[in-house]
C-alpha cells in the first residue's frame, strides 16, 4: 500500500522567492530600501531583553492593535493582527467561503489570492485587468453578480500596475453587491489617507480591509492587520490561531507604530524615491518612445510594459539587478538613490541595444 496525495495537493509546488544574494540589487519584492529608524531599533533591542520566552503571547495582540489604531485613527476593537497579510488571507478565505462557493479576484495581482482558494476547494473567477491596468467598478460588480460570488478580493492600489481605484468607485462597489469585499490596502500608505477605508469600516457590513507593515520597512517581522466592523472582527478572532503573532513581533510592531513621525518620514522617503525613479523613466520613455510604456504610480513601484520583457529581465539579472517579471512587463521597486541610479543606467544601456 502507498499513500496517495489528494488532487488539490498533487499539483502544488513551494513558493520560491528570488534567491537572496547580497551582491544583487533587489528591486523585485516591493520592500522598503530603508531599515527601521535607529530609535526604533534601540527600543526594540531593549524590549526583547525583557521578554519572558517561557510564556505564550497575548492571543489578541492588544497593545499592538492599540498602536495600529492610534497610528491610523481606527478603533482597536476593529483590528485583528496576523502573521503577515498572507495568514489573514488564508484565514478569511477558509472561514468565509464554503467548499464549492465562488470568489472573484483580479489578474494579475498578489499570487496568494488564487493559491488559497485552491486549498479551500472554492471556485475562483479570475477577472483579467484591462490594458489601462486597473479595474472599473462596474466590471467588478457585474462579474460578482453574474457568478453569484460570495467574496471579492483585490488590491487597491493595484499590484502590479501601481494604479488606484478611487474611493468613490470602491464605495459604489461595496454597496452594490451582497458579497464580502476584502480590500487589500497593502500599498495605501504611498497613495494617501484620503483614499483609504480605514476608519470607515463600521459603515459597512460586508467590508474587510487588509494592511501590512512589510512595505514600510518591517518585512522581516511578518506583520499584517485585518480591519472590519466589530461583528466581523469577532468572527475573524474566533477562527484565527490563538497565538498567531509572536511576542517579539508584537513588541517590535508596537514600538514601530508608536513612532508615527519616524514611520511617516520613512514612507515619505520611499515616495520621493519613487517620484525620482518615475521622472527618470519618463525621460527615458521620451528618448525611446517605441521601447516601453508606463503609467503613473501611487505605490512604491513602477510597472513597465515591454514586448521584450523576458529578455530585459534576464539581462538585468545577469548584471546584478533583480526586478519582478510579468509577461510583457516588469515591476520595479523604488530603491535607494544608488540602486535607482544603477538600474536606470543598466536599463538604458539595454534599451539602446
């Protein structure tokens, strides 16, 4: 007798990120090029020395959720902390979708949006993004209704194109369907608070907002948040693992968010880097108008459309620069001034060839 894997597992393979290499410039994962501010690092080191490692963490990460609430102006009773947004996506799809039910997501977008529905044995309708890179609210509404979907999951601002769906359009979407709307605002810090739904979650009975600290310089700690009205939050807390966020992440995350001026200063530096990179790429686009196209971005990355994207991607990698490849497109994370300069210099040389 031999053990037979079930069908949903037999075709799976592990997620393999780009190999970490100190000699390679990594502009592929939308991380911040800035480490935590020195003040935060010093306080975190001190706090780690005071941890009782023999005790379990607070299952609700209460102090951390209070710090998140204070930073974003959100009721902490509406906040659930997670071991990265990935964990929260998995929990939400497992809890709010029954086997055989249908969800809708957009393509391309974050790869985990389609991975977890496969494990829950729910149906996933992929809505291909148009050439302009962001979905229209009417298209999302129509697709949900036509497929009798129970849930919609998408990023806003959009990954990988860097564009955003307006707050008015998102409101119309939420209020036009009976489905649960899971709105991933992973890149919202680079767009602006006025476009976010944080603080508005109590106005809707079908909205969950996801946030991550990974894009703000906290990727190593794996920390994400789900924000919803009190009823939905109670359900999320009921189905998540009891001790899902470890003590070290809770302490470090609380310290991090309790320094709002320093965090926002780093966010602004990333925005400035993106603006500089975008300006330089716009100049290259004018110089080589037939080579690539690009939209304005409200995130920490730029999305370049090129017919020879695969060739450019491989050439960049050979020259020590890693970006994210998509069919006929490259996504480039805004890096440090030195990293941006190296990328631009290498990219222009490849455009000339």
